[in-house]
C-alpha cells in the first residue's frame, strides 16, 4: 500500500512539474507571437518606406537628366509600353 501511495505521490509531483513547464512554455509562446507580430509590422513599415524612397529616387533621376544609356533605353521601353496600353484603351473606347 505504501508503494502505491509513493507512486501516486511521485506521479503527482511529476504532473505538477509538467504543468509548471507547460505554463512557462505557453508564456514564452505568447511572447514569441507578439515578437513576430512586431517584426511583421516593422517589415511592412520598412517596405513602405523603401517604396517611397525608390519613387523619390526615380523622380530625382527623371528630373536630373543624368542618365546612362541603359537607363534611357529602359525608360524608353516603359514609355512605349504605356503608350501601347493607352492606344489599346482608346481603340476599345472608339469601337
């Protein structure tokens, strides 16, 4: 009978330790989830800032006129693509 009581007592101690460890892991998991959410928000903000800076850089490059040949060719291709798209839209409107 004492063996059974000792085993039950030992199991209760292990169970209490497991419950305590589980609660600690839950707290850590919640903290990590908050860290992930914060990191995602920072990433989004940085991405938006990068896009804004790239747009500003493009605007400065357009106004400066200091382009190399590859930039000129790339810009010309973009303009041509936009003009083709505009022509398609106009054709659809007049059809």
